[in-house]
C-alpha cells in the first residue's frame, strides 16, 4: 500500500522546488491512481543514465511534474537507493517527432538532497542549463530551416513564405517574442512572425531587438545569403519574400 506521508512529502518538496527555480514554474502531483499518466510520463523521461536505471528497477508509482510556460517540463520522482531526497529528470516534449532527437545528447537527470532550496540551485546550474540547450537543439531539428538560438542571443531566420522564425532559449526571450507578435507553432518552442504585412513585421522586429537588448540578449538576423549578422536594431524593412525564397540554401 502506498504511504500517504510519502505522497505529501513528494508533493510538498516539488511545490517548494518549483517556486525556487528561475522563471515561472508550477508543480502538478500525480498519485498512484493516475496509472496512465504515470506510464506516459515514464516513456517521456529524457534520460539514459541515473533516472533510466532507477525506472528500470522501480516503475513510477508517483511523481510530480514541474512545468514552465514555454513547455519545458521536469519530473521529480522517488529515490530508491536508501538515501534521503529525490531524483529529477527532464521530460521530452510530446509534439516533437522522434527524428528530431537524433544526434542530441540526453540531458540526464540528477539526484537531489532532501533540501529543496539547495536543490533548486543545483537544478538551475546543472540540469536546467543542459535541458534548455538540448531542448533548443531538438526544436531546431523539428523546425526545418530555423537557426539555433543561444541563451545570450536570439536568431531570427527568414522563411520561404516571408515570415521570420526563432527557437528561443529560455523564458525571457520567449516572452519578448510572444509580446511582439511571434506565435509558437504546433511543434512547440518555435516562434513565428508573419510576413503578410512587411511594415508591421519590421516594427515588431525592431521592438523585439530593443527589448531583448535591454535583457542582455542580442538579436541576430539570418539573412538570405546564409550570413549571420548580430544586431539589436534589425533592418527597417525585410527583403521581398520572393527574393528570400529564391536565395534559400538547398539541402
């Protein structure tokens, strides 16, 4: 029989941990009654090391999922090595096809001490940094032709239809893009700005550049020639869609 005290301890720990991580994280507890959710969650644990080994011997009977508004998720689960604390691992996004993970190193999970405040520092400085990098690479693979961003720069890539696309790293960059009209697509994590109105598009890009610059994040425009030009004030007007499409690099 599952111990109610253990359930409350895990749920409480995850709540505190979510509140201490950088950004806006929420926590959702999955009890032993949520068998289907736990099975699906176990399949999405993005780990080939410590957590995968634990799950192979001890199937999930409870877990807490930490979620960030940009779609990032972490799972907190029981530790079965006789020590206090928990395990935490990254969760692979549902909407990304398996092919997008090829060549990407798993952001393997870590063991946490029984103190959620100290653990939050450990997660932020280790697992979360590796997860954000791997997540951006996977989302790049899932969105053909979108150049990778980094924590300190956002790359805007011209698309053949005249739109701009970006795969931001981190919640701050994603929020700035969303505030200026970039819309996340179905793959998750790729933000697109329509080119139907080039004047509006140019204004949005300039505003995006200024706001990102204020956050210490550079704006980089991927030009049709394939050259990357860093700038915090992108060009006033984009090139015609037809010329951009004609200059797209062949694959």
